[in-house]
């Protein structure tokens, strides 16, 4: 890298850190003002509040990274254009494509760091943040799901399924329970029970007022009883609050969870796949938005840098709208999940190519 590359790279990284810090301060102040009444009402200690914002800050930074990169790029490039530094660079024989090199390096550095943080560091911090919010800032969670079906095991040619009418997360008790073991399309064994209850001490489930029907050689063997302890491939966490749980999962945990839910035939797998695809998409978003930022701000404008920065905010706002719509479409399964998540990148990459062709060389 040449001295010019280091000069531009340093300005981008410093400005990026400054923009992130500025947004963090503003958002944290507004967030504290909004939640202060809840902190007081629930008698939250200063140490707990401090720990909450220590985990809240990286979450916001990861969320805003693509937009803050874009704003920092527009600001730095607009300043270079206003001081005629870009004209001097191009006049010295450096092509516009070559001038983009330090921007590319900055995008790769920020995108890689962002992917690692969003995939492994921030999810660990989110475990505390989300628990804190549900303990002090939100209403208690109650499972309102009915007619719960789960595939809980698969062995050789047999598959185990469980059905519950409802599950009470406060008491860890399910009602109107049916356990079925099937081989292909043939029912092998069926257990029905009035209730199923989790026992913390034994780590087992207890069936109450149960009846077991076992089919062997066209004969049916029926047994029944009041209580029966059994090991099942499920836990009370499977019925707990899943709202934003994907935010607390590292990439490894997320992949394992998706594989597990697929094997169970769960209907919420696509929500977690959306989160996975977004994490892979974000580094490319950084690269695309940085390219657009350079192209938009590279011209020396008569309206000054303020106009270019304002234009940058407009484009950033347009991207946010496109991203929110794409996520909503993906979660609603209105179109292919991968295509829906990547649609903003595809659209803005096309815009970047078009704008690049209009830049004076």
C-alpha cells in the first residue's frame, strides 16, 4: 500500500469510529431517558444498569454498522472532494478504480470484524441484555401456543412424536399428551396421558394418569398407571420464550438449533434461517454501501459537502426501508428466503454499478 492508501484508510477508520461513537451516545441517552421510569419502579441498581448498557452498546454498533460505514465514507470522500484532493489524485495519473483500493481494504476490515462480532461476540452479550429486559422492562412471558406437535427422536426406522394441547411455562406442565412411535406409516406404540410434568431433580418427565398401547404382530397390549417417569429428547426450554432468541445464539449455536428444529419438523425454522442469512449478507452490504458512498461524494459539488452528506442520509434511509421490507417478506415466506434477504444488496449493487459508469475519470 502507498502513502495515499494509508492516508485515505486512516481517515475512513477514524471517521467510522467517530460516527459509531456519536450514534451510540445519542441512542444510549434517548434509551436511558425512555427506560428510566422502569429502572426506578423495579429498583434496578446502578451496577445492573451499567452492565445492561455495556451489552447494549455492541448490539447497537453491530446493528448500525452498514449505515455508519456509509455515512463515514460519504463524509470523508466529500471532504476530499471539497479540498480538490480527489482532482489532484486523478490528475497525478491515479485512476478512479485505483483510488477505490483503500476503500476496499477498509470495507473488508470492517465487514470481517462486523461478521465476527455479530456471529460470536454480540450474541453472548445479548444473553444478558435480553434476560435483563424481560426481567425488568417487559411483561412476563406466557406460552399461549395450543396443539403443540414435535418430532422428538429418530432411531433406525422408528420416529417419535409428541402432541400436547397446551404447555404451562410457569409450572412446566403440559396437558392432554400423546406420545407416538411410528415406523413408516405404521403405528408401533402410543402413550396418552392427562398431564406431563418436568422434574428438575431427576431431569426426567413424569406422565400422570397414563395409558400405553403397544402393537405387536397385530396384537395390542394395553398397560396403564397413575405416574410414569420417562426420558424424552426435549426440555422446558423448548417451550419457553423464543422471541428474539436468535439474537442470543452464536453462529455455531444457530446452525445446531436450525438442524435440530428441521429434524423435528418445526414450523419456525425459517425465522432462524433469516437471521443466519442476514449475518452472512452484512459484510457484503458494507462493501456495496461504501462503494456507493465513494461514488456519490467523489464529485466536487457547488452546494458543498452538506448537500452530499444529506444525499448520503437519504440513500441510507432508502436502504433501511429496503432491508426492513426484505426481512418482513422473508419471515412471512412470501418468496424464497435467500432471495428476499439478498434483494437489498442486489438492488443497491445494481445502483452502484450504474453510478460508477457515470463517474468522471
